[in-house]
């Protein structure tokens, strides 16, 4: 009982009397391999739920399933709503006389820049349906709105030498078209983001 080997062996026993780590039987004996502990397989608490056969839902669906918000149909509708909005906004900024160069001041080039961007991005959006083109369309539309808002704040008329400059409603229509284009482009970008998530 007081044998050092027996005491060393009993020192490594757990509460049930099983060794938790392998202990050599004698001090000079080679060490044994560790004991591998295996977990018992999982037994679900309610076995009948797992063994029950699959049943079809009782309610019948009438018609096709509703498409998610980011479907190509929605993007198509948004796309063909943004394209005319950008094209109208760009057409209202066209110079009245294309042969006369715009004013030498940098502010005189802003309506021409708005025309080129609106018409270019509108045409590109009509041809391509990519995230980059949608972002460019949203940025262009926001830029046109900002041009008119800042122009009103500093007493600068972006439509002064433009086709729409002679009409009183042209400025309002240009801003409304650009604002609608920006909102719809944002919705299209959001639906694309939800599709990828």
C-alpha cells in the first residue's frame, strides 16, 4: 500500500478510479499511449420529430410566387425611368447656339458640362445595366440638382444661354428630372445591394 509506484499511480486517478492520464506501471517501464476519449453520439430529445415524414404545406399557392424587390423587372422599370429623366435634364442644358463658344469664365462651362454628363450617362444607362453606370447616373443627377441650388444661392442661372433658358418652367423641370433620376438611381443601387447580400 505504501509502495511508491502504487502511490504515484493512485495520485492520477479521477473520482471513478480511472486514470486521467496514462501512468507507467513502473518507473523504468516505457510510457503508454494516451487514452483516447470519444464523445457519445447526439441523441435528440424528441426523436419522433426527427423521424416524422415530410408533409407538403396544406395551403395552395395561387399564381406564381412574388418576385423579390431586386428582380430584373424592377431594375428594368427603374432604368427606363431614369434614362428619360437624365436625357430631358441634359437637353434643357444644351447651348442655344452650338457654334458660339461658352463664356471664358469657368462658371460658363458648367451648363455644358451638365449637358455632356446627362446625355452621356443617360445614353450609357440605356445601353448598360451595371452598378458603375447606376452610380454615375446618381452622381450626375445629384450634380445637376446641386448646380441649380448653388446657382440660385449665388445668383447664377445655369440655363442662361441654354435651350431651356427662355422658358420659365425649364429650370424647374430640369431640377425635377434630375431629382427623380437621383432617387430612382438610388433605389436601383439599393436593390442591387440587397441582391448581392
